[in-house]
C-alpha cells in the first residue's frame, strides 16, 4: 500500500499523496516518479541498483530478448560510471531519455 501511495518515489507519503491515493483529490501526473517506479520494479533484489540479470529479466518481461553479447553491450550503454551496476538514474536517462 505504501509504495502505491508514494507517487513521487521519495519513500515518504505527503498529505497530498495520501489524499490522491485515497481518491479524495484527483491525481497529479508524476512522470519522474513513474519512471522511478519502472526502475524499482526491475530491481528484483531491492538493493537500489540493477545488475545484468535484473536488466535481462526486465527486458525479457517487456518482450525484448538479447544474447549474452547483446546484453553486455546494453549494460555498457546503461552503466555510465562503469561500476557493473545500473543506478535508477542511469536506467531512466537511457531508457526514457530524461534526467530523474
């Protein structure tokens, strides 16, 4: 319930977010929060970053299937700082073309 109510993805529920979730006031569009929720949904172990297996699963769930070589190339595209993990920010910037 709490994740659904946290529309801006900051791990806090404001009064407006609570009222929106309860249907008391109409929801606002939170595209940044939506992108962050997508990234979070790909983070299977919940550690705040995406590794190659999580990227592979996320892509497969979206009907994109890659060979190991193609996946390695995707990881290089996504992993801007070269640490072997893809932060939510890196993921959002590459996948959606926006800064989070």
